[in-house]
C-alpha cells in the first residue's frame, strides 16, 4: 500500500510538472509570436506568414502604417503617451484588417497582410482606414496600400506598400513639421 501511495505521489508530481511546463511553453510561444504592448503579431510571425504565402500563387492586400511624430509625442508628453498612440494605431488596424492580420514590424510601424482578399474588398478596407485616420486626430498615421495579385511576388508588393507609406508620410510632413507644429495653423 505504501509503494502504491509513493507511486501515485510521483505520478501526480510528474503530471503537475508536465502541465506547468506545457503552460510555460505555450506562453513562450505566444510571446515569440505577439507584441506585448499591442497584442499584434510580431515581425517574426510576419516573416513566417510571408514564407507561407510565397509558396503558392494567391492574392493579398497589404497595408503599411507608421505613426507620425512619435518622437515629438514621447519627448513632450512622455513615453506612456507614445505607447498609447502606438496602441491606438494597432487598434485602428485591428478594426479594419482583423487582429489576426496585423503585425508590429518595429517601434511605430505596422503591416497588415490580408491574404485571399479581393480587390473590391481591399478597396473598401483602404477607404475605411483612410476615413478613420482623417477623423482621429491623435492617431495620425502615414499609410501605404498595395494589392498583390500574385503572392509569389509578395516581397515586391511589400516594397511598393512601404514606398507608398513613405510618400504619404512625406505629404504629411509638408503640412506638419517633426516638432508637432501644423504649418496651416500659422
């Protein structure tokens, strides 16, 4: 009877340890694939998705977004305000692109990768995001859009979306300087 008790204690310890290890591994996997501030997927997850999509011909919509004046916000309102602005940008993209499709590509830059979206649906997403950005003063984003008609050429489409985003950012900075001043205010 004593041996059975010891055996059961050992087995129960093993199961408890195994359960804790499994929970820790799941958490590590989540931390490696998601950004802790915004809960967007990580750049590592983006590259995994790109590799998957590039294997076969398909269609996809791309949205590149970058927060404007983040340095000014951090320097003048604090890093908590900067984090809030980054979080707001992620939430805006989640709303129109779906949380599973949004990746934080670095500091204040995001990529939304919309596989198997038709051009008509992607145009609706583009219009909705553009309208929302215009209506939300605090969440000023520069955005570049590109529709990819063959995901085997996804990297070229991503370069175009990035160029479009930087062109949009240059346009933004013709009205606003990098210190937060709006040229149309003077």
